């Protein structure tokens, strides 16, 4: 893949510890946006590793407990990948 093609690839990291949530989002993205490259990870450590090595377009995360939280992950993404769109999925007003 040349550099121009790499720029056109949308990369999503979804940090969802719940397997059902991962499965549902995976199905939705594969049906709606099959050309996007999506990584589904269970924890912030895996997301950080990808953010260090991959140009990420979108980071989706929910509040993570108990070892890590979304604030720390979003801050890490902001510092290491400032162009990444960061989205916090929450059931509450935050």
C-alpha cells in the first residue's frame, strides 16, 4: 500500500471489555463501513500499544474499571496521537 492509500484508510480502536458489546459494534461496522480497519481490544493497555504504532482515526472507549480509566486513556491518545478523534461512550451525563 503506498502512502496515499494509507492516508485514506480509516482506523478505529474500540476499547470495550464486554464481548457482547464488541460483537455488536464489530457487526455494525463491518456492515456499514467494511473498508475501515477496526481493532477491538479489552483494555487500555492494548489500546495504548496500538496508538503508539498505528495512525488511528477514531478511538472509542467507555469508562474502564478498576485498573484504568477512560480519562487516562484519552489523555494518552491526545498526547501521542493528537489527530485522533476521541469518543467516550457513557450511559451517564459526564
